[in-house]
């Protein structure tokens, strides 16, 4: 499985556990559920183990096949939200200008990122040693 974001991994585990619970309630085997959804048994097994997230069309077929609403699968209808849902969203408290800058920086190539890093260091307030060096230059 490709490396996934921690939040996605927690969601995948939650969704898999809920799908397994719904499948057993429906009295289906993994093979039968996979057949109804239109995926390979191995793929369905990975989904239940939390090793993957389904595409949206597959999630819709999963809900129909197991007669379950998507909300519990995604953790939206429980009284206490799942761990993956309660994680802080990175940067949500950042000013819009910072978020825009971060989105732009993420598109840079490694060489461009290195150059930007050098520029950013120059723009930062200098330390005592650099400050005295600048003072000498200005004199």
C-alpha cells in the first residue's frame, strides 16, 4: 500500500471496521460482499483491514450492498467523533496570506524551493553576529 496521510490511515481503519461490522450483520462473507460491490475479494479484504480507502463510486456501492448509510462508515453519526475526525487541520489558524504562500511553495521544484529558502533566511531578522556584520558594512 502506498504511504498515506495519518488522517487517511485512521479513516481507512475506521471505515474498514464499520464495513466489517455491517457485512457480518448482513450475514455476508467477504466474497459475497465483494461480488455485490463489484470489486475483487482481495480488494474488499484490504478495505476491511483498513489498508485502503474506496473511491466514491465504490463507497456508494458498498453502502447499497451492505444496506448502511455512509455517515457511520465515515464516522459522522457517532456520539463521539472518531480520532481521525478530531485531529487539528494544519494551518487552519494561519492567516490567509500564509496559507496562500504555502500552497504556492508546495508547487515548487526542489531547486526553486532551495532558492526560496535562501531568500527567506535573508528576510528573517538577523542574529547578533549578522547584525554586527551588517552594521560594520553600513559604516
